[in-house]
């Protein structure tokens, strides 16, 4: 039985071969470099696979477009705001809506 963490398995050579067959207008060396950079930056193999497949289907896409899909590290380290943030925001909106100018 295969462990779920092992699926999908990286198959860079096969993905490059598919890209080469489907997109002869792409530089396979450039795609190889971009794939390596994306993986080094933390993109999962599953995400790489999906994005490259979408790029292959898009006649306007180029290999560097994969890098636009990199996860933004600050989004993963940032804590979600607490309920007090929403309460302060709602109070500020209410105050602005009911503001009476006495000048």
C-alpha cells in the first residue's frame, strides 16, 4: 500500500518530456531551471504538476510564469487577526456612519 505522502511522486524527467512534446516553443533548459527554483522555494510537486499542466494548455504561457505561483512566505507565517480586531473595525465603521459634524 502506498503512503498518501508519497503521492504524487516527483517525475521531473517525464514532465519535461511532456512539455517538450506539447510545447516545442519552450526552452526545456529554462523550464528545468524554473522547476528547480520553484521546488527550492517550497512549491509542492503536486502544485508544480498542476501549474505546469495549465501552462502547457495556455498558448501564451512561458516557463517563468511558474514562479508567479510560488507561495508567499509571509502568508504562512502571519497569524490571523483576533476577534478584537473585527470588533474595533466594526466600532470604527459605526462611529463613522453615525458621525455628526458639529462645526
